[in-house]
């Protein structure tokens, strides 16, 4: 005698995700496990792309937590209960080069009095090497070179235009870094840490350019001529004092 039975598998849909791919459709044969206590285990592998909210206040040294809620909208809490656990997760080399997964945990909560939700939470950490080497380090080098180049020698009027061109060239180069920064971060109301750093570098260079324009020294030739004139005047004053002292000594001896 042959026994044939049918097992109805629940149909589920993951909503609000950009991309979903399951390891087979409803017509594909699958292997299931039926335990003696009536428990049915159906392994299902799902690949999804989910959009998570980002906190970019400390960009590019930020850490993000991305939950993916899973629940049933067709059955209430009395008929459907979601729970889960994380097993055999290797955290040695996870990520895609820009992000590193540091932890995976399970969060269970009540979405409403009738809907229970289970959400795996992925803790991610950004790798800041690209932004440090491409944006932060060149910005620092250009700022230091601009300030040193403008104030290495006295700010005389004859070299004022040359010094100003050094600062303006650095500012134009920093605008390229600002464009790279704006294309790398999402447009949010929070200004990121790296953006504050670049703006400070631009402000320091701009302030140095203003000082060069507003407070120039006289020309070097005029400074040398003034020094020679002062030295000559001091020599004349010293000679007159010596002559006066000698005359005064002669009058006392007489």
C-alpha cells in the first residue's frame, strides 16, 4: 500500500525591498524536514537589496545598523509568531571593500498589538582608507604648502601677487576635493565630519590670502634704504654726542 500526502507550504512576500531572488519558485522541488512533533523545516535562501537609513555625522568613520524586518501581514500574533537565531556566521572577511560587517543579531518586537516582527540587524562599519588618502590627506598637504609658501618670505608688495596666486591655486584644487566629497555622501541635513574638515582647510587658506592682501610690507629696497638711513642717523647722533662730550671736558679743564 502506498501513501501519498501533500504539504501546503505558506506563501510569503518580502515587501519594500529593491531586489529579491529566491532559490527556486513554487514549482521547483525542494527538500523539507518533518519532525515527529509535527515541526516542518523548509530551508529558503533569499537574496535581497534593502535601503537603510544612514547617519553620516561622523563620515567617513561612521558605523551603521541595518535591520531587515520580517513579519506576516496576513496572520495576526495569535496565528503567526516569528523568531530566529544566527548560526555559523563568519566575520573574518565580510564586506565589499567599503563596508565591513562587524556583527549580526536578531531583534524581535511588536509592530502593533496584532503584528509581531522579527528583524535581523546587520552592524556595518565603513572603511575610511579611500576618503583619507584621496580627500583628507591631499587637502592637508595643499593647505600646509599654501600657508608655508605665502609666509616663508616677508610679505613685500613686489611679491604680493605671486603669494596670492599660490593661495588661489590651492583653493581651486580644494574645490575639486569638495566635488568628490559631495558625490560620495548622501544629501542629508547633517553635515559630515569630512566636509567640516575640508571647509576648515578652505577657510584657513582663504584667511591667509586675505592677510596677504590687507597687510603687505614695504618693498625690500625701501626697507634696506630705510635701515641704512636709520644707521646713518644713529652714527651722526653718536658722533655729535662724542664731540659735545669732548668740548665739555675741555671747558672744565680750562
